[in-house]
C-alpha cells in the first residue's frame, strides 16, 4: 500500500522546512555559511512517519548513520545543503511502516516530506578572566558579550594583569582564615591567664588586629568560656576532695593519738597490777589462777596499744600522701598552664605577623604597592580561537562579534594604556 501526503499537509511541511532553512541561513546574523563538523547534532524527520524522526551526532569521520539508509557523509555541508542532500537521498528509499494492527505499509518518501535541521551545535568554550570559565551551549547569533554574560561576567578579582602572582580573593580568604585563628589563640591566652589566677571570667573584647564576624567571634568566646568553667570546676572539685580527705585524716589522727595515750595508761596500770599480784602470790595471799588472769589482761592491753600505734602511723602516712597530692596537682596544673600559655603566645605572634603581611598586601600604600584592579586601569581583551580546516587561527574580537560553534573565547585583562594617558 503506497503512502502519499495530501497537498495541504505537504505544502505546510515544505513551508516549515523552508522557514527553518531560512532561519538558520538568513544573512550573516545566523551561521548561514557555517559548515557542519563532527560533534554537531542533526535531526532528520519525514512528515507522517513519527518513527522516522532521528536525531544523530556527526561522527569523527564526518558521517551520520540513519536506519534503512546507512552511513551518510554530511560534514562540510551548510544547513541549507544538508536539507537539499537529505531531499536527494531519502526519496530514493522505500520505507516500510509497521501499523498498530500488525499490517505493514510501504511509504514512498517525497522531497517535500523531508525536514533536515541542525538540532544542536557544538559548544563554545570560554576561558580567562571570567567568573565561571568552561563549556557553554551554542545558540545562533550568539556574541562574545552573551558568552561572557552566561559565564557570569568579567571577573576583575580573578585578573592578575595588575597584580602578578597575587589574587585578591585568595588574599582576602587567607586574611579571614588567619583572623579566626588569631581570635582563637587570643582568647585562649586570656582564658589561660584567668585559669592561672583562678578567675572565673576574662576580657571578651575582640582583638584589634583581626577581622572576624560577630557570630564567629561569639562562638570562639563561648567555647573558651566553657573551657574555663569546666577546668575551674574540675580543679576545685579535686582540691575539695583532697582537703576533705586531709581534714578527715587529721580528725582520725587526733582520735588515735588520744586512744593511744589512754591505752598506754591502761598498759601501765595492768603492769602495776601484775607486780602486786606476783608479790601477793609469793606471800601466799593470792592463788596462781588469779596471777595468770592478770598476766593475760596485761598482754591484751599491750597488744591493743600496739594496734592503735600502727593505725596512728598509717593515718599519719595517709595524711602526708594527701598533702603531697594537693601540692602536686597545684604545681603540675601551673606547669601545664604555663606551657600551654607559652605555646599559645608563639602561635599568636606568628599569626599576628601573617595578618600584618596580608594587611599590607590588601591595603597597599606607596609606589611599589600593587595597583588596585578596576575598569579605570584595565580593559578586557578578547581573542577568538577558531578552527579552519586543519588549522587553529586566533583573532582579536570586539564584545559584539559573533561566535561560531566550537570557538574558544579567551578573555584577558590588559592595562589600558590609552585610558591612563588620558588621565
């Protein structure tokens, strides 16, 4: 069954094809003389055959591959020539179309049924002193000004024309980073001094040399204040424990000393009692069991006195240990804090030197300082790198110059000699 478009539909499709061809090739404002190259994407469609719409990318060898047609060379053609070439190639083919009910129709392709357009051009690339260098999609009639706008505009801060080797953005970032580190070390020094003096607060005014935002500064101060609070609480708790232990040891020593004195008296009395019992036993006035009982009582009191003496010695030794621990934690804490204070002072001095150097770079004074970057002293210089045949050519371009697919746009700021001379 032959397939043919009615006259109205065919005229509409042909008109659309002519309009698309005209839009792509109207004058010099569109890439009319642009030659297709590998990387471009073209779309081939046949009216009335939706399944015959194909979007393909031109391969490295300059060809595209279409179903039922095979490989077709299109590289080097203009968009108008691509349309004409497809109108010449496709009508020579008889296409088979599978219907929803399973039947197969034979479609006869006529030149007016074919539409060949450029679906997507190769991207353009922008590099140099723009905010976001990189790849961009190409649009017909695209100019250098539009490419720079899509790239975020000119980046004066990225320019190194007037400040070789120095990027103000990097300098500013380093200054802010060092400022935060300086503030940390500054308040750490104040916190250590307060801890050494057993003070619960320290001066929370910001340092003059550093540039730190209020929220960041508040976070640093709060962290050091919490550290001071925890350190003082822990130290006082430990001292309080040792003080209580020493106090209890002193009380125990007093009790054991009194007990030792009482037991010493008891031993002496038992010894006198034994002497009298022995004398009475010798004169026959006291039986021997009574003497033995008095002797055992003397032995018991002497043993108890000895035990009390041992406990007293142990309590005195424990009390000395508590005293040494109390002295040790005080001296060791002071040694650690002084060492930490020394290290913090060294870091603070180093950061202060770095901040001073960065401050000089960011706020130049004198003839030898780098000149501030701005439009009064610099102008953008645009170069378009375009491939013609097998060669890459470079040419200077104005901001309103049109670009072509595959172009590389280089943007570099140069000193404006004419502007300076006029000033």
